[in-house]
C-alpha cells in the first residue's frame, strides 16, 4: 500500500506559508505503517492539480490531496479531481444540506458561493464536515482512490483520523507499522557518530529487509539526533526491534546520548539535579539568558532552578557578581562567575558561560572561543574551554548545549562515584 | 523561466520534520519574479531522488534540490544527480581542500567520511561553503540545470542568495520584479488592524492590476506582520509603489508599527535607548531570560544593555533583588523589581516582568495574567497589567513582546516631550 500526498495552494509555492498539513498527514500514514514516497505541492490551478494527481496515481494506490475545497473562485481541487476521473461536478443534495446546516449552527447568513462546496464529482462520495463547512471527498479512479480534505489543519486532521485512515487500513488489509525513536546526542560531531556506528550500519544492512534503519539529524541547540526507524507487522514487534537497536547504539555511544525523542538537554540536566536534590544558579555572559530561558520553558523548573544573572558587560560581572575580571574570555573568569552566582542565589550548583559570540573578536580571541565554569557542591569551581562553530546565533545555541552537557556529565560522574 | 524545488529527506516523508527549506526557497524565487509551479519531497533513496529530478527537469528550466549532501551513508543526493547526468562522481580537489579547511578553522579532527562531501558529478561545479562543510553543486543537464544545496537552513539560504539566485537571474534575462516589505506591529489585534486598514483595501482594489496587495501574518513573539507586495517592471518602480503604500499604512497605524522587515522589537527598543544614551537592566520572572536572550542576540547590544537577572523563584526576588514580595502576580512586585534591578546594575532604565506562565494557576490567578514594571530615569517605577493568550511558550513570548513594546512607547513619549 503506497500513498502520496498532494498539497494545493499558491501561497505554498510563493513561500508565504509553510506546508504543515503534509507533515501531519505523513506522520499519520507512517504510524499506520503505510508507505509514502512522494509529496507534491501545487498552486490553485486546475490543470496543474490534475497533472499532479495523475502523476501520483500512476505511482501510488491512493492519493491524499488537501486544500482548495473552499467556497472561493481559486478553490479548484474539485474541478481537477473531476477532470482526472473524467466526470462532471454535480451539486450533492446531502452535501448542500450539510453546508447549510453548518452556517445555521453558527447563526450566520450563507453567501450563495458557499454551495460551491457541495459540488461533488459524479461517482465520488462525501466525508461530512464536523468542524467547518467544506465536506471532504472519497473519489474512486479505477482501482485507486483520491481522498480530498480541506486545508484548515484541524478540519483536515479530524477527517483524516475519522474517515481516511480507517478506509486506507481496510484497503491495505493488515498493514505493517512504521515506528521511529530518536536518541539525542551531544559532544560528538556527526562524522564521529557515523564512524562509531559504522559496525551497526554494516550489521543492519547485512540483516536485510525489515531491519532497523539509522539516520542522523543535526539540530543545532538540540544536539545531533540519531533516528532509529523500523517497519514491522505490528506495534509489539516494532517496539521490540527498536528496544534492541537502542541498546546497541547506547552501548556504542555511552554518555553522548542524553535523551530520547522529545527529551531536551535541559530536561536531562533538571532530572539529574532533582534526583540529587540540588538547586542550580546560572551566570551567563555570551549565552545571554538563553540558558535560563530554556530552563524556565520547562514547567516545574522551580523545583531545581534558583535563578540566574545575565552579566554580558564586564562592569556587570564586577558589580553584580563581585568578581575580579582580568579578562572576559578566560577560564578563571568562568569559574569565578560559577562560584559567585552559586553563592548569590544560595544554590548548590553554579554554571557559568563566558566567551566570544561574534561577529567581532574580543580580547584578541576568535568568535566561538568560550569557557564554561562549573561550581558543584562545596568543591572549588572548574572551567573548560570550547571552540564553537558558526555565527553569533549558532555560537550562543551550541554554547548553551555544551554548557548544559558539561554539567550533565559532571553530575553523572558524581552520581556514579557516590553510588 | 520556471524552477521546481525538490526537498530530500526521509524525515519529511515520515512527518518528523516540517519542510521549511522549500518555503524559504519559494519565497526567494517569488521575490526574484521566477515562477515555481511544483515542489516535491522525496526520501533518502537514490532511485527516487533521480526520478523526482527527471520529472522536474521535464517540466522546468531549473531545479533546486536541498538536503542529502552531508557526510553520512544516507546522504545520497550527489549519487542521484550523477545518475540523472549520466556521469560518475569524482573527488574534487578544491572541494576536498574546502572541507578540510572548514574543519581546520574550527580546530577539529576530520573523520575520513567527510570527504564524501567533496564528491562531485563530472561536469558539475561547486558552490563553496562559508558556514558549514558540505559544498553546494551546480549541475548542467542538457540546457537545464540542477542546483544542489545543503539541508541546513542557514547554509542553504546563504548559498541560495550568493550563488543560485544570481545565476537564475542571469539565465532568465530581465524578469518582472516582485517586491515585498513587511511592517511589523504590536499592540493591535489582527481584526483591529484589518478594520483600520479597510479604506486602503478598498482603494487598492479600485486601482486595479499592478496595485500593492496587503496581507497579515500573526507571528507570536514577532508581533503581527503587515506585508505589502507589488509586481512591477523593475526594482525602482516596485520600491516607489511600496514607499507610497508604507506611508499610507503608517499614517493609519501610528506607533503600532515598530519596525520594517527584519527589524525586531528589541532592536527598535535598543535604537531608542542608544539615542537617549540610556542603559537597560532586566528583571525577569515568567519570561525567564527570554528578554535578555533576545537582546544579547543583537550584535552591539552591550552599548545599551547593562545586564539582567532571572528571579523565577520568590526566594530569588527577595535574596538577589532585596525586595519585599507579598505576591508574585502583582503590579507592586513588577515595579519594585524594575527599580531594584536598575539600581543593582547601575542602569538608567529597569524593565521587569512577573506573572503566570502556566500551565497551573498561581496565587489564584489564571495563566497569562502578567505585569510589566518600568523604572525610567529618576522617576518612580510604574506597572501595567497584561492578559496574554495561549500556552506557556506563547505566554512567555507575548509577554516578552509586550514588555518591550511598553518600554518602547514610554521612550517614544519621553522623546516627544523633550523634543
């Protein structure tokens, strides 16, 4: 069972709007174990929509087309489907009644143009609307089928789940399941990850179809994601295959893996701090509030986050943290900041960043040169040097990730020592 | 001149990642007056990428393909292009030197796999990288051309502007120009904006083809954007039409317009502070470093930004700001925070936020209830109450925008009074 997606809308081709509808449809198809090999976007033009539908139907068993079902003159998806089916459009009595009822429900007067939404290619059936006005369509084309859904995201998703996916599953017989799991890593370059995982690539390739596949996704401040994907006859077998592969990958990558799926670096740090009953204070120079902001984005952060200072200017470091600053780009300053902020907030752990965000050099050092200071429990603070690639935004993002990662690794070491 | 876009990446087909790259490319093409009629997404598979490229080349003069140029085994766009060209891949000496140099620049060891990125189809030329490692490619196919760009958004956009668009413009000869300008607003709801601009909508409609069009784009922490677009025979005429319309719109919207195009709210605030020779200090509770982070994202912010504190917990407000806190969700606390942080950093202006980010109520108040405190020059601090819609992330984003906007309007009033 292969399905393709066609998204209709000139705003997509003009770059005025991001096509999230295709992403939502694709995610649902993947979860249902249905292959999707191509997605196409096309403008509000009858001939070109028909061309896209014909090309998709030549390759796939079914097509989900979204958008272009509204009441205005530029909504022409119905016309294009009728052309592909080689039939006419007729006003469907049920569909017209539903459009009228949708307006009545909201107590609104209906412009006559809205009855365009009740036009249905002869031989197609409708998917009644529950949230808006334009009904969806199920349109047989030989032994294949085109599903047409409205472009409004919540209407689309509701119809997809209620009508399209069940119909696709029925047509597919017992479908396989595609499951993915993402291991999130920090501290290793993409090429280093690839080299470490080389034995797994070879082993998986050798084991033939149905094996887990591994892909990398560099995601800036989110670290590098290692995505495991498998197609299996059912949920249980898919999960079992992912469990086994996750274990292999974790064995090879060790502490570089900080989380799974949506688990962020700061959430991983927060978990370790909470487990150790420690409160964190942050002193940020070039990251400038980015670390604090990511922490406060987590609901419940107040359980382990005491607070922070943004001492971007040297004067602020002296005045607010009361430390000597002989140079901003220095490990000594980073360590002093960590100790000072820990004591300022009465916290257990102080974490500090200082360095050169760019675009200009600072104290003769290149943009991307940075130091992280960590003051943990009663011990003297320590510092480590980083060399971060990219422009100002990237340097700040990667600095945030690296500083949290440095603290995470220290906390892991500490937990193992005391365990 | 017709161009199509092919986005490569299995994560797109699995619905794990939204294809914003195609949107960015499409927007640039539209601005250059170049037609784009189809966009396709395809997985990391040599045959299917080649199939997508062949189909696109059959319809269009040029294809921009993005993604799949990295160093790992699943990056196979180079192989697909070579198959379409009917040539082999060879290691390009210049490309290899550039990949090595990119690593050397960061002082990192290079895994051998990275040299995959220096493989070039025979007959193609490279677009040197300036930000990352994978070079782009310009690949002639008969009288047509395929441009291959890396999938990392900033690298993609940089190469697109530097190499691809100029080359396309040259091939296209003189095309019509589509120009857009965005007026950024804060403080007015979209429906209010629409009502105020109603006379402009009517006037532009009456003036027929070639007129400026107006569209709204609600953009959360970026405010609501009012986009003016015009198609004209050349740059000069397009710019003149936008200038005239901008003047009309500004006359109607007044101070609600805070910037143009990429000018952010914090940049607008920074400009006013610098003009007045004032230094800013921030005290953030529920915005939690988001305000400071947006300020420090601006190069040169140290000219007007003294620093900030993140006092998310009540204890931190007492301990670090040394203020009495009888309630976190209160105008009195916001004003006290603003005064205290101004004095802590020895700044001229203190700006503070406190409130309920959610998801839970705080002190019996609903999520979205928030206060902004402003302490300006020697005067007593004042506070204003906000009611912000949305989830935790949205509340923090809109709180940041609203607090900066409140300060911006105060500074404007002050500047007019003293002028």
